[in-house]
C-alpha cells in the first residue's frame, strides 16, 4: 500500500489549484499570439495573390502572383523600392547606432557619477518619455529647416539620435550591470575615465545596448510621420513613406494594392533577420546570469 506524505499531498493539491489558472493564462497567451500573428500571416499570403485574387476571395490560401508581384515591386519607378529600402537602412541603422552610443554615454554618466543637477536632468529625461513624438515633430522640422537641412538624410537622422526612453534604459542597465567596485579598482590601477567607459563599462552593458539598438531600429524603420514632414524628394523616402505613395495610387489603380502588400511583406524581412541575429546576445546574458546564480 502506497503511503503519501503530507508534503507530497500538499504539492499535489497545489498542483491541481495551479492547473486551472495555468490553463487560463495559456489560453490568454494563445489568443494574444493569434491576435498578433494572424495579420502578419494574412499579409504574407495576400502578397502572393494577384489583384483579381485579392479582391474576389478573402481566404488564407496562397495565390499565384508571387513572382509577378515581386518583379513589379522592384521594377516600379525605376527601382524605387530598392532606393527606399536603402534609405530605411541608412535612417534606421545610422539612427539606432547613434542613439545607442549617446544613450550609453548619458545613461552611464547618470548612473555612475554624482554631480549637481543629476537628479533634475534625470527627471527631465523621464518627463521627455511622456511626451509623444507627434508633439515634437513640428518643432523639430522648424529647427531642421532653420539650419537648412530639411529634405536631407540628416533631417531624419538627427532627431532619431536622441531618445529619452533609450537614455532611461541605458541608465537602468548601467546601474545594474556595472559594479561601482570594479570602477574604483580600475581607477586605482590608473585607468582614466574614458578608458574605463570604453574598455570596461561598454562591454558589460552590451546586452542592454543591443536591446536599445533593436528597439530604436524598429522604431525608426516603422516611423512615418518624421520622414513625411521632413522629406519632399521621393528618392529620399524610406519604405514607410514609399509604400504610402503606392497606396495612394492604389485608389485609382487597384493593381497597386497588391504591390503595396508585397512591399509591406518585404519590409518585415530585415526586422525578422535582425531579431534572429541579435538574439544570441540575450541568450549569452541569460546563461551568464544562470552561472552566476
């Protein structure tokens, strides 16, 4: 006869209690995943359909116009899609790199140095997080225009370099990942502040900086309002603004709807590739935390 101890009996009872809540949580997560995944799946499938198939059937089936849509998309307006993709890479890549470095320096300084006004500056940065980007778009345009840089690459790059939320994240990462004792030891060994920052602190902040880079890259890649205000030359357009012009033409020529959907599907590929490439930094950070524990 099997004897069940009181501890095992309690664990079984608690397991039964948690089973219902875990099932509910799983159902909610599945619904949320479907809510996010189904539109993406529809875009991928709709990009394979011709204009006739797109408007006559609304099914999750693969169409017959994939190759034709790709060919027409990249031949549109003498390869404008290629130019827009390159512009998006310049804006997102350059802006994300600049924002990551500026945020790392600012966040590290706020986290590891005590100086007069540091709390006020940090409070001002937190206040900046609460201000929507839409509110700042017009003042940014007026400043860029007064400097004579409107309708240039810098008109989109410069406003993208400063992000209050990225500075806040960098401060949190610096405070958590860079021990003050290690900095004191480096100073005792004769290392200067710049050497400590570039040789020690930045390396320890890499997982957090990768997160900042990815968030800023995605934000700039998907940004529509800032390029819309700053740019008037269609050869400087990013993908978002280029697809918007194609969508407007779709109001009179329905074939452009298929091209716009194909362009939206193609624009997702760099973001997916970036996440797959950068995820190893998070995995290394989790393994390091597990080994330390």
